[in-house]
C-alpha cells in the first residue's frame, strides 16, 4: 500500500489538523516548522549538538545512552524508584534488533515528559545518532491516541510499521538539518562536481562526526542536483528461483543482484533507474568489485558504463544511458554510486 494512502498515516495527519490529501509531506513540513520555531530567537545554533539540546528542552525529552548492561540496570533502578514503573520493561525491550526505546513518563512531579533510551552496546553504537533523531521525530508527532506509553526503534524489514516508516523520513529531515548541512554539502559539491564516497566522508567529518557513514551517503545523494542512484548489490535469488527453492528444489545458486536501489529526485526526474533485484552484469565494476578481493582493496575512482549492458533473463535491457559508477566493498555486499554522465 502507498504510504500516503495508509489509514494510520492519514489518521495521524487528521489528528495533527494537517492536510490529509498529502499526509506525508504535510507531517514532514509540520515537524520541520516546529524545529524552526524552537530555534527562532536562539543566539547561535552552530552544530547538531546545539540543535539536539534546544529541541530536547522544548519537547521535554531526556535522552539516555546506555553502553553496558550495568547502565541499563542503573537506569531502570533510578526510574522505578521515582515511580516510573513502565521503565522496568527496558531490559526486555532492548532486544538484539532494537536500537532505542521511547517512554512516555508520568508527568506528575517530573520535568521531562519523555525519556529516550539509546542502546549503544556493541555495534549498536554505530546507529546512535540516527536512533536519537528517530526518537525525537516520534516526540514531534506526539498525539495521545497514536503515541503508546513506549515505542521501540528496531531493524524491521519490508513490513515495517507505516508510522515507523514515516518517522524514518522525519528523522532523515532532522538528522541532516538543512541550515547546517546544506552549506557544507554545497561547498564540497562545488569542489567535486558530484557525490563520491570520499566527498561524503568529508561532509560527515565537517557536519557531524557522530552521524554514520551510511546515513551521510544517503543524505548527500538525496541533496545532490546530479541524477544519482545509491545501489547495494549482493548475492540473491530471483522470484522464480525462490519459488523453486520453496518447492524443494536444490542446487540453485544465487547471483549478484541489486538489493537496494535509491534514486534521488534528480534521477527520478531524468528517468535514471536500476530496478531492485536486477542481475548485475559481469562487465560492471560492481561485479568486479564483488568477485575480486584484491579489487576491493583498491581505491576505485569513477568508471564509465552504459546501462544498456544491464539485461534480464528475458533479454530486456535498461535504456541506452551513459553513467559513471563508483563502487566499494561493504561486507559481503557492494555499495555503488551511479551518476548520469
């Protein structure tokens, strides 16, 4: 179902007294406007740390980062002692797939209305910045009938709750706050002419080193006026193969396919696309990067390609379009930036 026509999303827009004809953009604009009001009159907002502090104060939100199991237990002890019994469930809520929990607190005698717990244990600390802004986004859209006493931020897949999908969009708007992000991005873009992996890392270091590399790449691609697609390729099966495997057939091997394909606005307007689950041709630098460990160790520059080389098993192919591709290995997968030449 299209997220804009989801009943829960439309219901949230109605509850916020917003235009339900385009609820996604209405809610995102509402959140951006609230943050703009928060910072209005503030002498200086020079960093995302400044912005976070201002927003959390206005939302009556206290943020806790837990780095050890002992941190979790101490946080539970202090809140339960203060009468916030719901926080006793925290250890169970922070399951392996959960990165944060947002609690609505009993406001009697407390300064904060919300408490956000960001799980930074193990590799989860890599997502701490994103998780924080996801929880802030929930607070910005707080409506009594939509906001449960607690919410968990998880790594849900394709069936992710529609409100959580919307919250991810709001978090993307706020975590890369335009007045702070855009000047740095434009400065780096002027020097390079297009988005590259090295360029996005320079943006990250200048903008907010706490942001993850992955989220910064996404933000730079989205902001670029150059038609660009961020793709992730890995071994996978096509639909017919999955059905044969489900029927009990063995010996079917996966092939290198597009797992994710995220075009920016400029790419969509230019008709530049690579379908999800499409097979990657052997001639592509993406395939060479995936199969050759030595290649993956090299710093790969821009490689010219033509999308017409991307074909399906039925013999169809993508349009005759010249692109440049920059690829890099990421675990068992390959990330690539595909830009219109």
